[in-house]
C-alpha cells in the first residue's frame, strides 16, 4: 500500500519563507527598476536642456555667431564646456541656415545641421527636446534659440545631445545593480528561512504538526480521565491548563469556567495555590497538606524547566476530605471498640465488687456503691451527650475516660464544658487530634497508683473556643519547653509528632497555646471561632 509522504514542517516553513521573499523582492525590483530607468532618462532630459539654455545665453556665443564667428571662438568655447559635463556627447551651435559652428568632429564644422528636427527652433524659436539620428548616431537632443545682444532677433540655435545608447547603458547598469541587491536580499532571506525554520523546529522539540495534534488529543483524553486535580501556569502565573477535576475538588465548578480561566492569573481564579512561590524559588513541594476554599487537599507542586530556566509550574492534588471522613469513621469505630473493651473490663471489676459486698451481706454498702457508680456514669454521659455536640470528640473523651479509669487515673471533665460547634473550617479530626494528643501526654505523665489526676474543660462562647487541660504529673523540664513543638522531638523515645501536630493545627486557625508548669502541666488554648480568610 502506497503511503503518501508528508512534507516536514521545517521544509514547509523554509519553502514558504523563500517564496514570500522571492515574490517580494521581484515586485520591489520591478517597481524600483521602472522608477530608476525613468529617472535616468528624465535626468538626462533636464541636464541637456539646462546646458542648451546656458550656452544659448552666453554673450560670447551670441556675439561670435552674430558676426559669423570669423575668429573661430565658438568651437574652442564649446569644447571647453564639454570637458566639464557628464552624459553630454556634443554641443552644436548653428546659425539660422543650419550651418554648424561647433561639433565634436571638426570636419563637420561649416556643414549643414543633420537630423531634420531643427525646424521648430528655426521657425518658431521654441525650446524643446527631440530624438533623432544625426552624424554621431541616434541621440536625445535639446534645442534652444540664440538671440542677438539686444534679444530682439534670433540669430541661430544650440543643440545639446546625448546618445541614446549611453542612456540605455546607464539604465542597464542601474537595473543590474538593483538585481544584484535583490539577489543579495534573496540570499539573506534563504539563510534566514533556514535559521528560522530550524529555530522553530528546536522550539517544538523536533515535533511535527501531526505529532503535536496527537499529543494534544492524548493530553485532553488524560485530563478527562484523571480524577486528580491538575493546574499548570506559565512563567508569570497565567493558567495554561486546568481540568474539571480540579474545579470539582475545590468546589469552584459553579463559579469558574475552565475555558474562560485559561490565560488568567492563577491568583485571580484560585487564590493561595502557592504556585507563584514555586515559580519564584524553582523548588518542588511534595505531599503538602493545604486548605483551599474550605477543602483540605494533598498537593504536589513542581516547577517546569526548560534548559535550566523556570518556564512554568504544575500542581496535582487530591481531596483529603473524603479520606479524612473515612479515617474519622474508622477512628470512631476503633475508639468505640477500645471503649467497650475498657467498659467491659471495668464492668467486670465492679460486678466482682458488688458480688463481694453481697456475699459479705453488706447490702447497704453494695447499694451505695451501685448508686455512686451510676451517678458518675450519669454525669459523664450527660456532659458528653448534652454539652459536647461533636460526636468524634465525645467518643474520644469517653474512650480517654475509660482508659484513665483502667489506668487508675481520675479524669474529670468540667460539668460546665460546652461545645455546640467547631471553629470555622475546623474538622472533627483536627479538634480530636489537638485534645487527644494533650490527654495522651497527660496520661503518660501522671502516676497510675490512684493519685493521678487530669482535668479537662472545653468552653465555646461564640467568639473563642477555650480548651484547658491540667494534670498533676511530673511536669516538663525547663530545657525541653522550647523544643516540645519541634517535629521529631520527644522525651519518651517516640516519633515526636504529637505536639508538632497540635501546634501546627492551632497556628493554622490563628489560635494560641500557653504552657504553665507548676507541680504538673497546665495547657491553655484559645482558637477564634471565625476566620477572615483562608490560610495555607
């Protein structure tokens, strides 16, 4: 099967540019040549006319011609004038009978003027230019009458001529010069065509139009198929690529049109993407957590470089909210399982206690014990179900309460604690992470001999969320207090991520955390309930 060979883009561009240059130069040569040849002839006509008038107005010529030039002055005078003139072949002075008194050929002096075109100057006294064949050949010649000293009577005429072959030679020289200049321009155009075509080829990375179209179709197919958000910008931050998944993940689909976003500045369409930072630094940011439009995403931001220069940046991201929601559900199940296990263990202990009291016939003590347990459980349940409206936080506090009881630590939740809603944009996972880490640290510090005590108070007053957690543990050494928020730092030989995460979340929501160390540790945390803008 015959396959039609497709001409390469470089060849097409080269031929196109050469053709355009050739046509342009040909047109220029045609018009310039026409103008120059016409200008040469016009200049010759003006030149011979001016010379004829100059000779005709010479008093010496008029005086000599009036007396028939007995001393032969006209010939030498005219010969002297010819030496200083260009493009003039001859100057002939004749009387009213056409008898010559000057001529380039001395043998022609005294003979009658030839050509037959002197009639108008003799009969009418006109100044004009004609083309005729004389003794020297075909020439272009100007006629001007000569008058006597009083300018009353015509006594002869002057004929100044230049041979037509001299004019044609000048024209040919001018045209040849223009052609050479045009050929030089065409050569420069051909060289420029090759250089431009090669530069375009390198810019397109050697790809042909068919290859570029194929890549574009593949890219659009990938964008439609991929579920991650993708945003690309050029070197000044203008959007060059954005897919529908990006708008859907960030919940911009109802406010931003993908086609209309192309070419706009990224900060105008989607603020706080940090792509401008990547353009400035040229450094990648991998697996960074970020909040945009109340959506938590995990994003990778990578600079696009060409020969070492940053020419753009691209961000790919995925929604962490769904993953977080699943994690919260799994965490709640895990907490509930742990809580049930602890409750079962505690329930068995209490049943053993009641059974022992009944066996000893201490019925009043058994009833009192049951009443006390029921009251404590009732108080905790009331606080967690009626005052703490976030289910994840309630589950956490119940799990920590049961764990504390199992560890023989008294954990008290202030009966005035109240939380109807979380701070703006804060998730249950974040508040659970803050309180859970602090309680776990307190559980690790207090003694499990029955003297350990942890106090928790959570108050939301409409403007600020106040969290207070206090224990009677061993406290924190002075040299550690400035390091506890550093990632990786730990006094217990663990990963050292807990307090780093707590501080990061509080800072993200413009909150404050204060540490007071006396006999134990007191944490005071305040977080604004509203935020003026999104933060990275």
